[in-house]
């Protein structure tokens, strides 16, 4: 195999990992923000009329922070990406539905776009540089 082909394979192997980390960043930072300032997040949840705001906050932190870290590392990636995609769509519909407000429209579209990227991860998997791939390689070695 020539050098150009080897470089191309290396780049193609790295791109899914880079994409996962970029997608995960917003969830991780958002989860940390909610954990560090729970009263603001609870107030926002209550402002849209949802019950059990404290429970909702705990669920949001677990999904965003836990799911974000798992996505970045490539752990149970397809499942985690599906959960984060659903979370993004639900969040868009519940919290960013005032589409006449340009700021809310941008947040709505951002969430929908994130869901689209996450569905690509669901469809194509974590890629070569992930803990999912490492576990599959380990399993293949043990089966041999």
C-alpha cells in the first residue's frame, strides 16, 4: 500500500472520532453547566410548565454529561447517539418552540442539526478509534 493510501485510511479512521468529540462537547459542557448552576436550570424547566423540575434536571445532567462522555469515548456509541438524538429533538420541541424569536429558532435548528449528526453516528457507528472498536478487536482476538 502506498503512503497516500495509508494516510487516507488514517484520516478516514480519525474523522469519526473527531466528529464524536465535537458532537459530545455541547452535551458535556451543558451537563456541567446545569450541575454547577442547578437553580437556573430548574427555573427554566419550570418556566415551560414541566412538572418535577428537579427530577428533570437530574435526568438532563445524566443524559448530557453521561451520554456526552460515552459518545466522546465511543462506548455503546450507537445507542448513546440515538438517546442523545431523541433528547435533542425533545429539547428543541419543548424548550425552543417559540420560532418567531430568532434566538429560539437558532436554538431549535441547532438541536435538530445535532440530532441529524447523531443519527449519522447511529447509522455508521463509532469508527476505528473508539472503545466499541477496541472491545470488538479484543473479542475477535479471543475468538481466534
